[in-house]
C-alpha cells in the first residue's frame, strides 16, 4: 500500500534543508525490500539512467516532495508493532546515497527507537558520507547491475567502479549485505559475465543473500506517460531456461540465492 504524499505533514514544503528528505513515495507493509514486513521510503533522484528503469518518474533530482524526517520516524513508530523482530524501514529509490547525510540522521533516529534499517542502493557514491550512513545501516541491499564496466556503461550510462568499491568497503566492515541482480535478456544474461559476477563476490563473508530479479514490463507505462523513449519496450521477460541457468551459476558461488 502506498501513502498519498498529501497525507504527510509538511508535504507541500518546497525548501531543501537537513531536516527533510526529498521522496518519491512511501509503501507500508512491504515484503520485497529486506527482511520481514517493512515501511519502504522511495527517495527522489538518481544519476543512473538504466535502460530498464521501472520508476523513470523518480530520476529527476528536483522533483518529488519534501517530507520532514521527524514525520517519517513517527510513521515508522506507529507501524513498529507490525515489524516484529525482522522487519523495519528500508530506504530505496531513486538513489538514496544522493541524500546520504540526511539519511544518516534518519537512520540514527530509527535506531534510537529500536527499528531495523535497510538501504537499497546502486552504489553510485563511495565516500566518507556514504560510509557514515553504512555505519547506521543494518543491512545493505546492493544492486550490482553488471560486472563488466563496458556493459555497465551501456546499461546505466555510468561506471560500476563506485558500486564495486562500496561493496568492498561494506565487506571490510563485516556488516551484512544482500546483493541484487536484475536479469535482462540480451543485457545481463550472458553466462560468462554471470560467472564473473559470481566469482567476484564468492569469497565475501558479509553476503547473506543474493537475489535474481527477472526483468518485466510493469514500468513501461511510466515511460509512455512521461513521453520518454523506452529502449526495451519490445523486450520479453527472461525465459525459464535463462532464469534457471542463471540460478545454477549463482548457486555454485553462494549458499542463499533467491530467484524472485
């Protein structure tokens, strides 16, 4: 369930200050973005331009709605009884690291209330601010879109070096991480690169789970509404054969692989 942003206090605030997050939408009782039942905050703004983006309306860094961090904490507290031991709050995007200092404030406040935190990111930024945020992130959900940098550029418009660097940093801290891989026919399903992806992370001790997320067309209508040219509008979801092949490769390297 998504909360209409008009229901949130200060939703029409147009100033950008440290006490507010620029968000795209909210979801309650989410079960796909981290463990247990979660409140999911989708922030606004992303520097990647993924050819398969499911939320192109979240790309513009100047769009969205400014919402008080305190109001988001209050909403999380009201939902806390539904979280149980595993659940909590996940911040997704857009790209959360673009608001990393504000999210550090948010996650500290959530921890003060005993609420678990997850960060769902493409790893675009790997700096001191990102590291500070990760100190207050219970589980990092890292979307590693392609292991080959040339293909990563084709897929997103940007390099994968920061993403891989952030993964290495998280590994060095010993804190939990889930890895995510979107399986896109013709783009990320090449067996040789799937093998390379698996080998790259095979020795990581912090990787608790690997999720394979098959490409789908559920977000295609958003491209159309925004009058944007959708490069994958004719592409089908990966076949069962490709899904199972990818799953078999990842199973060679990881103990806990989930095909969504």
